[in-house]
């Protein structure tokens, strides 16, 4: 007989830095949701919960934002139990019951399928990911979910960009919001603006019951690890380099690239009208990075007893006016 996990005990008073961490996570998640219109009034959001720090953090932050948002939306946590040997199957149900979160555990033995089809020593992640994705899409449909929320963060998005750049020859990253490959679902990544180091600190602060990610015994994604180390090295030696690269993903100038599907270069003709974004081939490059919003916001967080909801004023989760459909 499995013993249920005890409910969380009383929490100690958080320090100033811990308060800043919580407010920063709420602010950045709320801003990403608003910028990309990820959640609308009446949504039923399926939060994919793996047992790792990122998905725990995502669920916890969304629970807080739901309490403060001016719209109504439901959350349901979903875990796919892939029958990996040693998976502690009661950890997530016990945690979710203690938090009072509706949940669904989907039991599918994809582990055996992967082991049967992938030769010993080969990386299993690609096939495992495809199987998992298809199952989660089906579960979302059965649960009536209108959005599927994943726990990918800023570091994941940057790593994906460089993996595509270095190994795929494509300018492609991991978008905060997109339509699923089966065309039936909206997938959202509310942690798109959040740094991994903050999620690590938050997991420790909240004492999440982390389930290790090495149960399947598959090889690490060595290329992703390599890119992650590169980004860490850059930030140690060059300050805000990765933040600038991340900002560049949302400030694209198709006319200054080479993709003929995005820009009709063959049809270009002089207009006689000056264009500040025109060619500057003969000018010396002079880069002036804008002030970092996250740094400015941290300065504003110095008031320890400030109401966290104040930091959420940037969140434009607005209940639509009567008769007006959400954008």
C-alpha cells in the first residue's frame, strides 16, 4: 500500500532575494503570456508535468497567476507514465492531491517500444519524443484542453536556435506559441522569458519533489549540452551576450537576410523615398544595446514588502468586453 505524501508544512519567511526571485518569475511569465496572447478567457490549459524543475515551476507559477488574473481559465496537470523502470509513480499524484490540482496520469508503455526499435547504445530521445507528443495531443483532445503548456524556458529556446544554426543550417528556434504538428492544438511556452538559473533556484525554494530525468538510461543529447556550455561560457565572459541573442529572435529584419521566401528580392526597385532601414554597407558598425528591462525591473523590486501583484501590471490578460471575441 502506498503512503500519500504529507501536505506541505509551514513555510519560513522568504528573504529579500527570494521575494525578488518570485516576483521576477511572475513578471516574466505574465509578460510572455501577454505578449503572445497565450491564455484567453475560458481556456482550459493542460500543463504537461514531467516531474522536473521546469514543469513543476510552470504549474506553480500558473497557479499563482490564475489567482490574480482578471480572466478565468482552468488548469489540469497531465503526466505521461511511460513505464520506465524505477519511475516513482506515486510522487506526482501525491504532490498534485496535496496541492488540490486536478490531474490525469496517462499510462502508456512507450519505454518497451523504444527499446525494441532502437539498437542498444543509440540515442532514444527522438523516437521517445514523437511517441510522447502524439499521446499528449490525444489526451488534450479527450480532456477538452484548449491550450497545451510546456515548460521550456529561455535557455531551451536559445539552445534550439544554435542547434538549428550549427547542425541544421536553419534560422529556427522554439517559438513561445505555435500550432501543433497535427494542426489541432495550440502549444504554449509561458516560461519563454525565464532563465533556467531562476527555475533552479525556485525549485529549491519551493522544495519540489524532483524526479530524476535519467531513468530511461538513454544517452544525453550531447549537442544540446555542448551548446548549453557555450552559452554559459559567453555569459561568464561577455555579460549579456545571450540576452542580446535572445532579443534578436524577436527583432528580425527579413530584408537584411537572404531568404527569398520571406523577401521578394527579385522585385526590388528604388522608390526614391529615404529608408532608415536601407543599406548601410559603407557605414562603420556602431552597436548600442538597449537597456535591459529585466535589470530595470529588478531595481524596482528593492521594496521588499511591495505587493507581488503590482509586478503583474504588465500582464494584459484582459477579460473581453461583452460581445467581443478575444484576439
